[in-house]
């Protein structure tokens, strides 16, 4: 199991992300019987592959504030822009195809060629990964 990808640069998300991670860790521990209580499971899982989207320029990556994290988006959707030290946009990162953004940078500064976000290409959605649930 993985709980990665749940980081954001927005300070307004800090406590929500921390709470989500804490609840997730406790749920994993319930699943393995490490602590009492019933684990909760998602109704379905998305399966596919990821694409690490790389920075086309060096600078500060600023995510699109209208981007809906872990929600299906269309090809070409603006994911973020890269600014130089003078505040000029020197690069853009866009969705390469329909999919979901599931991992964002935790640090804004980057060099050309470094990853900006992890993009998921959903190949199928399944609802029976845990038999008997």
C-alpha cells in the first residue's frame, strides 16, 4: 500500500493533508490488525500507469489553482506554470492526455528536466480487488 502523492504547496491544504495522511495510516494499521477497529475500503480502484511530467525550464513551479487533484481532466489542461526570478512565465506544464494528477511537488523550485507532477493514465476501474468485501 502507498500513501504517497498527498502533498501540496498551498498552506491552506496543510492541515487537511496532515489529517488525511494520519487517517490513512490508521486505516492501514486497522487492515493489518495492528490496532482495533474496522478498516475502510474504497468502492473502486483506478488502474493504469503514471507519467512523470518534467519541467521544460528552470524556475519556480506554481500549480494551477483551479486544478482538481485526483479528478479526471482533459488533455491540454494547464497543470502549472514555471516562473523565473523576474516573475516571467518561462514554461507551462499541461496534461499530455486525459487522466488524473495524483502527485505534486512539495518544493516549488526546480531545474529543467526535474519532475513537476505525476500524471496518471487510467486504463480501467475495478471494484473487486479485495474478494469478500
